[in-house]
C-alpha cells in the first residue's frame, strides 16, 4: 500500500496534513501521537470511511481514494 500526500480538512481546520507512507505485505506499521493528532482520521481515510481532501491511497497500483469501503 502506498499513501501519498494525504490530507483532510474540516472547514478551516486541517486534521491531517500531507502524510505519506508505504506499507509492504506482511509489514506492521504503528501510527502514534497524542489525542487529536489525526490518527483515527488517517485510518478512516485509508479505509475509505472518510473521503480525503487531497492525496492518494494505492493498493497494488489501484487508486482507492473515492472508492466505497
């Protein structure tokens, strides 16, 4: 999975700002931070429950942003 330049804005507030990472098959990745840092928002965008404002999520070369969960 490749996540590139993923951002989410709620009005004028940027909950997630330009996050990028790669995740290989079988690899574990931790996303840590304080309350309100955008962790849940990031997972919700990657999983398709929340639309991203900008950026892309790709799995095996297929774009996932905009697809239904």
